[in-house]
């Protein structure tokens, strides 16, 4: 009996030794074979990218959440916000349980659309730019998937909603099954912050105008940022770097000829802006697939997504930025958090690595902003006319706090999109507008 026990221990030890040796050999084989390792990594990415086009996962609903809510008091529209009972989040939470049973176009008349905008019988939820039917509903066929909307009108029943496209004034009616927006209606009535607005038509959409000056809260956050090596590892692989070059303080890492990552300069010049490029030949994805594919690339970056929201999409570019207390954050004066640009040759992603980690308790500081009408008047005098403005909104400008290197203050200011560019009120006031007008005229002539 004693002999058998020793004999068993011997074979157990021998087997353990063999397993350890085989594990070391296998690890060395994988880590020294870039081609095999990268092929495994790329295959997994392709599957995930394909799934992003076919599955409505949690991140899809988190990234594509409406960012503004509006209701009516005594027949007049108000912007509604409540940090405790988030109206857009309540809507998307319910949307996951809803089935669309019918979808049809019922109008595209500007007068009709403006009447709907100012109809007090609806709660409105809006996206900052157009999204597509195909993001959320399996009812959409191949043509319907690319139809766009940016405004949701919720009636006093749960049987249907209207969807509106500000740019084209198109209205769609969607019949619903299993919908229940009762909590959303209750939260809308009890919203703590209610600010009167007017819906004003600009060049390509309707923006909420404030008729009087409004005091907006100033917030402060402790920020963090991931290291360069973190993004190199995620985007190029643990053994995928084949070359490394340095120019003007910025380092570019490459994986073969097809993928590269440019990291920001170190030290005081560090703006935390990265640029990832993957070259591949192919057709530019459809509108719906661009929105879905960009979700995959946000995942690929490995960034904190809790407050990241869809913000803008035009000219084959899909943009996201952080929303804090219902307001978008602009970095480095007017940059957004993630820009996904699609072309027939490559996918290019420009992103910022800053995370707003820890909120500092609110100290009561506010920033007063003039009425939106006064803002437009001042821009008109500078040469930027209302019919050149695409959108206007209140956003946070990030300012570093001198007391702590990781502390930033979020200062409310007006941001205006014109000629395809987002800039703050102060930036537009300093711009030579004639340059943009000349470029626009030249562009139209080239099209002809």
C-alpha cells in the first residue's frame, strides 16, 4: 500500500512537469510567431464587427441614447432635465422591451412638422443628429434601415410614437407592441429643471433657443488617462508592432503596412489626442452600418463608455462625446471624444484618452449665458448669418485648474456648428468668416 502511494506521487509529479514544459513551449511558439498570433486576433475582431451589425447589445443603447427631453407647461415648450430620473435613459431602458409592428411615412411638410414640434400633447426626446431605423428595429427592411430621424414624439398612449427628421421635415408613425412609457411621463411631470425654450429652424435642423439669459452650473472633475502602451496593446496587439517612428515629438507605431497608431507628444505638449488608422479596400458602409461599425470601434479602443454618447454624423464621419449632467463636453476648445471616419481605403479613428473619473462636489458656481437670440445677433454682426448655422447648443469647455494637474473645470458656453465645423462662441467671433464663405463658393463651383 505504501509502495503504490509513492508510485502514484511519482507519476503525478511527472505529469505536472510535462504540462508545465508544454505550456512554456506553447507560449514561446505563440509569442514568437507574430503572423499566427495576429491572425487569431484579427479573426476575433472580424466576428465582433459582424455581430455589431446584427445584435442590439447594451452598448448600442447606451451610446445611442437621446440627449435632450422636452415637455410643455401651459402650452409652451420647456427643456426638461433631472439628474436623478434621467428621461432619455428611462426611454431607452423601455425601448429594449418594445417591438415595432408597423412603420409608415405620414408627412414631410415644414408647416406640419412645426405644428408637431409645438404640440403640447407630446413629450419630445431628441438626438443631436440623425440616427437610423435599422439601429433598433428588426422591422426595417434594407431600404428602411438607412432612413433617418432625430426626434421622438411620445403621445399619452403606449400604442405608437412619431419619429421626426428635422432636416427633411419628414414624420413617421411607428406602431408598438409591449411599450409602456408611463414612468417616463411621470418623470417628465416631476423633472426638477425646466427651462423655457423655442424651437428655431436653422440651416439643417431645429435648435432649442433660450429667450432669456440662463445660469448654468460649473462642474469640476478629477481626470485620468490611459497610457500609450495600453492603446498600442489594444489596437496593434501584444506582439504586433513592426516599426516605430518619431516626428515632431509624436510617435507612430505600425503593424505591417495596414495598421498604425499615432500617439500624442509627451510632456506639456500632450493633448491626449490619438490617431488610429487601419487600411482596407472596400465600399464605404451604408449610413446604418457606419453607425453600427462605429460601436465596434469604440469597443476596440477600450475606453470608459459610461457617459459617452453619439453626437454627430456627416460626410462619412460618426462622432461621440461625453455628456455630463445632460450637456456635451468639448475637449481642447472644440474637439470631441471619438471621431470615426470611413473611406474606401481606410477607417480612421481620432480619439482623446481623457476620462472624467471623479466628480468634485458642486460648490454652487454658475456661468450666465446670454439668450440664444442675442448670440445669433452678435454672430450676424460678425458675418456668420443664421442661415449658415447648422446647429447651436450649450456645451462644456474644459479648463485646467491651476490647483491640481488632474483637476479640470467644465465651463458652460455656446457651441455653434457652421460650415461643417464645431467651434465655441468665442472661436467663431475671432474667425475670418469670409474665408469660409469663399471655400463654400469654390466647393459649389467644383461640384458644377
